[in-house]
C-alpha cells in the first residue's frame, strides 16, 4: 500500500519533470515556474546597465557627452523613490536595440509621473574591471525625456553600444515619427 | 533507488504527525498568501506596462497586450484569489488550485514582459503547482499533504542544483574566479546607484575587491552551497542545507546588493524543522491541559469529599 502510494508520487514527479524539461527545452530555459536558473551563469562579461539623471538645469550643450559614472550630467534621480522598478528600467533599455516611437513611448510610460514636471536623461552605462579590481565605466546618453517632448542622442548614424544605428533629432511628446530608428 | 527517494520525499511508510500537519498548513498558508499578494501587486505594474519586450511562457504563443491597457490584470488577480480560496478551504481543491496556478502564470508573464526575468516567484509557483498536482494525484488528505511537501523539496532542491550546473556548463570550473565577482559588484553597485541615488561599497564588497583570493572563496562557497541544494531531497539534511542556502542568499545580498528575500522566507517556512517544534508545543499544550483538567478534577473531588463529610447537606 505504502509502496503503491510512493510509486504514484514518484510517477507524478516524473510527469511534472518531463513537462518541465519539454517546456524549458523549447523556451530557452524559461517557462515559469520552471527555469534552469541561469542567472550569473555566464561569468567575466563586461556589464551594461541604465541610469536616469534629472537634467532640468543642465545646458543643452552638455547633455550629450559621454561620461564616467562619477561625472554624469545633472542630479541623481533615484528611481526607487518614484516607484519605478530599477530592474524593469535597466532591462527595458538593454533590450531596446533600436529606439523607435513605441520604445520611447514605453519608457515614457515607465516614468510617466516624474515626467509631468522633470526632465530626465537616460544613460546606458558600460562597465569593466581591470586586473587590480578597479572599475571603469563609460556612460552614453541615450534619450532625453522632457514633459512635452523626447529627444534621442543627436549624433547622426552613430553606432549604439547595442549595435543599432542611432536616430537623429527631436520629436514632441514622445511621439517619434514612424519607421525604424 | 525509487523506493528510497519516495521514502525520503513523502514518508508514506509512517503515519503523519500532528506537527507535520501544522507544518504543512503553515507552508500552504505562506504559498497561498504570497500568491494572492503578488497577483494584486503585479496588476498595478501590468497596468503601467506599454509593450512586450521579452515574451515569456505563454506570451510567446498568444498576444497578452490586452492585459496592459484594460482591467484584465485586476480581473485575473480576482480569479487567482477565488481559486486560491476554493483550494485552501478545500471547497473545490482541484479546480481551485489549478485555476489559480494557470492565472498566476498569466499574471507573471504579463508582469515580467519588460525584459527582466525574475526568479523570486518561481519557488512559490512550483509550490502551488505541487498543491494542485497533489489534489489530482491523491484522494486522501494526509497523502496530499505529504506529496505537496515532498514535491516542493524535490523541485527546490533541483532548482539550486540546476543553478550550479548552469554556471559550470556556461563558464566551467573557473566560474569561481574572484575577478568575476568584481564585475558583478560593479554592475550591482551601479544598479543600487540608479535605484537609490548613492554609490557606496560596504565592507564585504571592499574586502572582496581588495583580494582576488577572498572573492574567489566567496564564489566557490556559493557554488558549493548551490550544488548541495540537491540534498534537500533527504530528510536528515534538510535543515542544515536550508540554513546554508539562507546564508548564501544573505551573502549574495551583502556582496551584490541583490536580496532574494522571498527565497529566504520560503526556505525558512519549508526547510526548517517546524514539525518537531510544533509537535513539542502541541505536546506541552496537551500536558498543560491535562494538568489543568486533573487540577480541576482534583478540586472538584476535594469539594465533593468535603461536601460529603458535612452532615448538614442532604444526600
């Protein structure tokens, strides 16, 4: 009797595991709640993150310079204080190889409340560490979000850190003209 | 082998103790409470979402964008809650827990469609799946409880071991090189800067950045603890392995500013030896009750005896 109960349990675990393996194999290792838990599995890669700065008082000529984390333009904009999930923000920027109208609109939706009154500059920061443990960072401004308009980094045909062509020019209210950028 | 695994996970060969029953109720309450909390909490974020950046799970096959612009995420949270209540109260446990689990999957893929893959809820999801499966596989309440607990240990143990294996497959044994920790400290410090507006290293991070050997020791210990997670399958190893995993999560928190708080709570509720503790407490309560009854009984007897000895009381 107990053996039969146990066998039924092991069989059920087997079925759940097989379903999990099939889903993971066909969905790049992630099908909630199944996962191969690959976080931090790839080691030694330089990192890429995103950070927002409050730049209402920064002159336009200083906005688009590449900087280090210590010399970013404007003032700190702690996203947690505004109820914006930091990981969502970073992943959104990291997974946006091309900044079209929809992507900018998505970013504006994330920052909707502070954008009523503030101007924010979003940086993409790339970092590395040398052999003595010293960190080196390079922060590239990606997009300026103002209450009534958005502006992408103005260098024509520059290549983004993510490999996509960067757009040119400004557009009102986050409404980027159509077409891939 | 299968018989041994079955004994370790489910222990059908011996009767369920009262302590085990209360441990299960604690775990089930934790799972259901967390699921319902997240279902409602996520619905707020879902309504702020504008686009699917990374389609996860079922979102790779069906368009989930209607979840964003309407009140569908709130409706789904309501359905998850209703299913959870039906399951928890055993009104319709099979249907209730299965519906809650499926709704929770939809809520997860809607919440995390912005690119982040968040593993904080995977253990809870696996626990709810174990509850739903238990209701379908066994008709008896004690067997359902034993299976749900055993399946949770099975999948959580597998999860930790899988995380260790992923590291070895992707980076090899040199994954533990302390320079890798340096990179992650830099990355996560930047995240903390973005989140809180301050850029500061704590003493553990400074010590790790100051010594490659120390950083390597930290990573090596973490990898070993993750691999040891598989020992959660074995009854005798559960409490020490759960404590080691909790310590590892706290280490990750201090070294990389990532707090896996729900995993810690999950390990505390599931992995620590609550059953013997409850058993002892229940034993004490029972002993105290017996003593009280016997005292009351004794006073009653004394009173009766005194009454009997008084000649003026009519018999």
